C-alpha cells in the first residue's frame, strides 16, 4: 500500500530506494553490527518488519486486550526506532525527487559540477572547478548521483587559493574552489546550489 501511494506520484519502488538512504542504513548497522551494502538483507528486513507491524496491528484489533502481551515495552521501543529510520528514509527519497524535479529539471539551481579533487576531511570537503556563479557560506546545496539527489545541506566553508573566504562572485578569476559542506560527499556526487533554503525539505 505504501509503495502504491508513492507510485501514484511517480516514485517507483520507494522501499527499495529508502534502503539506500542513510537513516535506514544506520539503523540496520546498529541493529545487526553489519554494514549495509548492495548484497545486504536490508530490503528483506524492511519488508518483514512492515509485515510484522501489520500483523500485530490486526492481531490487536481482532483479539482485543488478550493480545497485549505481544506488545511489550522493549519491543515497542525497538519498533519505534525502526519506524523513525524508515520515515526519515522515505522523507529523504521524496525530498530528493522534489529537489531534482523542481530545481534541476527547471534549471533553478546552479551546477557546481563533479569534484576535481577529494573528498577530504571524512567526506565533507571537495575541490570543484569554478562554476562562475556566486557561492556563499551557508548556501543550501545538494548532491546528485545517478540522476538522484542523495543528500543535501549547506556550505560551511569556502577556500580560494588555499585561503578561506566568505563568498566568491560569478566573475571570480579563481580556477578552482574548495567547498566544505555539512553532509558526506563522494567522488561521483555532483553539487548544485540554490539561493535560499526550501522549507519543504530543509528542516
């Protein structure tokens, strides 16, 4: 039912996409002690967890108070952690689709390009070719990989010629720009910037 709701607005297989989002990956790693990768069982675990919640809900409705022992406090806490991770992952997927369709497809964002160097500093710093547009500290940015918005946040710092600056203008003669953001980057994430936060996705 969940997947059908989102398919109606053009997002296919949202559960599979949610399994590629940080909150569910982190929950899975904390729960099992294993990293979630392409061959992990996270997708199957997600399906089983959702089915179990539906079964327990039906059990409570049809059996009444006699089934309350199936809902002990520790189990509910565990399920709440799962649901929080699942909800945040679904939000990330939907928010990513929105950013891509509204800002990238409509050319309402500035393309900073793929990193030329980095990422450095645990994935938060990259060097990009000067995109010839204004860039400023605090600017909202998001990263696109394989035609999907993976993460978003803001610019924490800018460096030009190894010196920190608060902003650069579109007519800057710098050949490259160092950018520090507040989310994890990878070599194949293409950065885009917008003028101000969109409250639909930035908390």
